[in-house]
């Protein structure tokens, strides 16, 4: 780095400042940040700014992968496989992505999503229920086995709720 001109040092500092603004908005992967900086700065200088942030511990793919998995579970739940693919798509290694999603439970996530979606359907027959809820879960990356288990569980649970509800009497309505 000592063989850089003063103008190159300035560009690295500008790239670093921009990188810190990006990181203030949300954590990012090394590859994601390098790509964003590479659009505005020469590749070598953008890479040096990214390397500085990595050395300082401000940029960490492992921490980013954990953040992404937790954020997805909280705000836009998806299957572990789909979250893993998103993390890898952001330039994080498969090994780090695997570690980030190790605690995600597809069955409980699918059940939570399906329960929320089924409430909007109201009382429907099983055919309509499975025709609506099944593809909804599949679009969120859940495999066929998880979808089937979730549909069976939620349908049985819904039937128990409806059977245990008191029948409307003559004085209710």
C-alpha cells in the first residue's frame, strides 16, 4: 500500500467512507460490498478499502450470513435451503451459509407461515385449503415433504378447533 500515490490514497479513503455508509444501512458480504464499490472506484482501490474493513473486523462474511438468516426468519420467512441460496448469492461461501442456517427449522417456519396464510382463507374445504396453502409454501422454498406434513398438521388442528367450538344457539348470532 505504501507504493500508492496520494491521489490513490484519497480514493481508497473515499471508497472506505462510502463502504462505511453502506454498512451503516445494513450488514453486507465482502463480495457484495466489493461489487458496489467497484462500480464507483477502480477495482484495486475498492478491493484495498474492503480489505482494510476486513482487517479491522468491520466486514465479516460469517457475521453477515448469520445476520441474513436471522433477518429472513424474522421478516420474510423462507426455507433454510432458500435462505442458504440467498446467502451464497450474496457471495458468501457455501460452508458459511450452511453454518448460518443450521438452526433454522423448516417445519416450524412452514407451520407459522401456513397458519398465518390459512387465517386469511377462512373456512374452506381441504381441496381449496391445500390448493392455496401448498403452493404458497412451495414458493417460499419448502420441499414437498415439509409442505405435506404442514398441510396435514394444520388441517387436523383446524378441524379440532372447529369441532370444539360451541354451536351457535338460538340466543347467539
